[in-house]
C-alpha cells in the first residue's frame, strides 16, 4: 500500500509506501514531506542498531516489543503520539521475535520494555505498557530537550 503526499515546497505528488520508515523526502526537490499520520517509527535491527544509537546526537527511545504481545500493540499509538510531540527524541522499535540477539544483549525479560539511550548509553528503562501520560512522566527529563 502507498499514499500520495503532495510536496508543499514544489507541488509534486509523491507516492510513499505505507511501510516507509523515517521522514520521506520529495522525489523532485528532496524536501521532507508532511506525513498525514503520526510519524513512522524507525525500525532497528542487528545491522543498524549500533550505528543508529551511536550516531544519533539526540536521545533515542527504543521500544522492545513483539507482534503477539497485546499490551505492546495497545501502547503503539501512545508511543507514536509521544514521538510526534517530541521531535527532539528519536523513537524506534525493536521486534524481539525478529531480533533475539538484541533482546538478549539488552536483557529484555518482559515486553514491552522501553529503553532511553543517550549517545549510545542506556540511561533509563521502563517495563510494562504505558499510556501517553505515563510515557510523558517516565521520560520527562529528555522530553524537555528540543
Ligand atoms: Zn518537492
């Protein structure tokens, strides 16, 4: 599936796949396209985890989750809203079924588990499903940075 997003800068219509991760750029003028929905969250794998975490100058909140986990799925919307409200934080997801190596490296014993990384270091961790207000409270020190 794909959606058509019109570029506000040059007016060209762009086809953006629904499973696109990150901010899509206009094919013609390369400016970022506005997303209709909440921002798509970055998907981390063994291949891109280290580089994503280390190279990111911003705080990075990683959601360790799995598709079969109902609380994880229930939290997904709140997490997307949190990401939209705090552009200074990069929010990403690790599918623990697809990435058992990462799950064991970070000793994920229950899901969902959210870990905040700053410059590649774990600074805070919370387990269990949370709503928007709980997310705000748990990650408030980093949410204030713009
Ligand atoms: Zn454009």
